[in-house]
C-alpha cells in the first residue's frame, strides 16, 4: 500500500471524497470545495463564516500564528472575524507550564490585536506527539449582500497580489532551518527573515479591509499550501475561468529568492500566507493598489482573468506563454522531507522558470 506524502491531499482525491461523503442543508451557502476556504451559513439577517485550520510549523509562535491564519480565510469572505476557538495538542514528556503559558499568551495577544473574542477550545498533552499542534476555529459575520467567494471572480477582472512571494515560507524556513543557514545568510539577516511572520506579516486582514473599502472587489483569496501558483489555480477552478499572469510582475521577495536558490525550491509553490490575491473590476484595480500603497502595503497588478478555454498561463519576459505551474504539494514539504537538491544548487526563480 502506498503512503501519501506530507502536505494537503491531492486536489482530485479531495474533490472525490467531498463529492461522496459531504452533505449539507439548505442554509449552507458555501460548503467545502476546491478554492473555497471557509464555510458560509445563513442565519437570517446575517451570514456566519466558519473556518478551521491547523498549525504545525513555527512552533515558537504557534499561538499567534494559529489565530492569524484562521482570521485570514474569514476576512477573504468579506466577513469580520469575531470569535475564536482552539484545540491545543501538546507533546508528552516535553510540555512544561511555561510552554502552555507562552502559547496562551500568544493566542490572547493575537486575538486582542484583531478585536477577536477567544471563546473556547480544548487543551491536552497527547501520547506520541513530538511537537505542539494547534487547530484553530474562527467564526465571523457578514451581511448577505457583502459576502465574497472565490467563485465570484469574473472575466475581465484584474488580479492584484499584496506583499510578495513568499512571506510565510521565508519566516518558516528561517526559523526551522536556521542551523543549516548559518554561514549562508548573515545572523542578523536571518533574524530579520524569521520576523517576516510580523513584518511584512502573515496577516491579510488589513489588506482585505482596505481593498473592500475602495470597492469593486469580486473575490479575495489567501494563498497558503502550494503557494501563489496554487492559490491562482484555486481561484480559477472555483470560478470556472482562466488566468493570464505576467511573470515579471510577480513580486518575488529577495529574501525568499535567497532561500530558494540555496535549497533548490520553486518560490511559486511555497506556502504563502501574508500575500492576498484580489480579483477586482479593472476600473477599480489601480485605486485599490494605490490605497494599499498609501497604507504601506506593497501591491502589484499581476494579471487578468480570461475565459476558461484559455486556461491558466504565465506570460514570460519574451512574451511567450506557458502553463501556470501546478504543484501536487507544497515545496516546503520537500525541504522537511529532505528531498530537495543539494544545498547551494540554484533553485527555480519565479521570474524566469
């Protein structure tokens, strides 16, 4: 019997499982599906948006991390994150009162920063676990006429990407592989890479709120596992559209490029919380970009939405077209499995692949 690798289930397997096993009642406005990261439930005068997501990396700030990644998917539905629950699973023979105190403090601080009430959960020390795992559940609310889904993308929309590629992966690699990076990246620079969780930050709550204030937004999507390439593909799948993305406009963070070249990773497939994909009316895209810039948030118009029969493609610097790369699993999974090329070999570059 073959075993599945680390990372998300293959999209085809997940779709088959959802089609065969998931049932919903009429009040489920948005249920599970490729490209849709939160459930939307009809409560009458408002919609309840519900999200659950685990955190297994970035253990030193796992509590803060878990709040923010769950809030991201709620705000991508146009909703305001309100209530948080979390299951805290702790490793046997490694859990101290200080560790528990640290995690609770991190969760509390993150909730306060976002105006969220921490209202429940569960905590226990678990047999056979080697590191903490947090599974968060975020609830939010939105007026029915302001709810967004990935299926809302329309042909003609322009696609905006905030911050750059790949904020989350840069922070995780710097934190989890620091011993292997000493001598490659100066110590102070490595510390700065690790701080990417906070600056530019993995939260896209503010990014989304600013875009929504300008208007003309048809969809928001938070690319996570599988990177920006997978996030784009998920948008296209959910809305049954195609995409034409300008490779030269994709904002590859130089810090991420350094790590990718060292470990032989493709930045387009690296876990990418911190970036927000925005599909917006073409007459509002420049105003959204300017609003983000004025708030100190980098944003680039990276492509456009085209009919589905044109597929999802990248336009290279020589104007030639190639298919948008598809990643069966996140590139960071290869790094933690030890299946990347020898360190120091040149990895792929998102600008020319």
